[in-house]
């Protein structure tokens, strides 16, 4: 139960394959799907952030997931959007590859929040739930990447997302690891805990709070960290 968490401009199929010795899942992306989020990504690149900006984001997702079809990894793709149609199209592609579509309600960069993407979705339950319903109706397994310490009642939101059709919640706990226990009590979604996962102690803390899996973000290209977390998870079984 170790996932590799998406990293802007870095988490592609080659990155996932490099971590496949230790992980069971890798979430590609984030990929900006529509013009408002792509313009925000271009602004991020202009201030030296790394972003995926392929000419055709849907084709990019399809090609990257196709590479991982040949591996034992369960693939996912983290997507940003302010509109339904490209989300539905990305969901269809993910479903074709038996991959998880992860809706990004996590990014906190000003440029993305200004167009109504990323973390702002946590404050807009109706729109976020609509995204989940649309993707779920396509037949894909749907996840949501979210962030703690935003002032949002995450357990209540988790319950709403589950009702809308979410299968998996990927929680960046920030410095509030115990939020995992509160979310686990509020819903039956598969729960991935993120932030500070580096070793046996941090891994076991999240599992003790009720996480089904943990994810590694920035150190996901560090074999020593991945090996430590993998070893900490040895013998752990989750649904």
C-alpha cells in the first residue's frame, strides 16, 4: 500500500517506472485539462515552476497510461479543470486503461486558485461533487486529492464525496496527521495519507490513524526513502 504522489511537471510514466520496484500505485500529473487551468500552468512556468503543458492533454494522458499498461503498477492521473467536458473525456481515457482519475482539489498556487481550480474546490462542495458524479458515471475509479488545514471540514466533505461516487481520497495532511482518523470515521473510501512519509515511524503513524495506504511525494525519486517506506509496509494488507 505505497503510492507515488503526483508532482507537477515531473510525474510521468518514466518517473512511475523508476519507482515501481517499491510502489504499487503511481499518480501521474497534475495535468491541466482546459484553457483556464492551462493558462494558469503557463503562468506558473513563467515563474520557474515545472508543469506539463502538452499540446493535447488528453492524448498525453492516453500515451502515458499506455506505457504503464505494461507494468504491474496501478496507475492514476491527477487532473485540474474548471469545466466538465474535458474531465469526462479524461475519465474515459483513464477507464480504458483501468486507471484512477484523481480530481485535483489540492494545488494552492495563486494562479490556479484564481481560475477556480485546485484548493478552491474544497470550498465549492457542489461543483466538486458534480465533477465526481460526472467521472463516476463514465465508469472510472474516481479519487480526490485534497489538503488539510484549509478551514474546510474534511470529514463532512469526505462523506459528501463518497455519496457523489468517490472511491479514493488522497489527503495531504500538512501538520495534522490525526485528520486521517476523522476522515476514516466519516466515510468508507479508500484512504491514502500524504505528507512527511519518509520512514517506519511516519508510515505507521498514518496506518494507526486508519489510512489504507500512504504516498510519497517530493522524495518519490529517492530510492532510499522508497525502500524505507516499502519495508515499513511489509506484511501490511489493506482492502
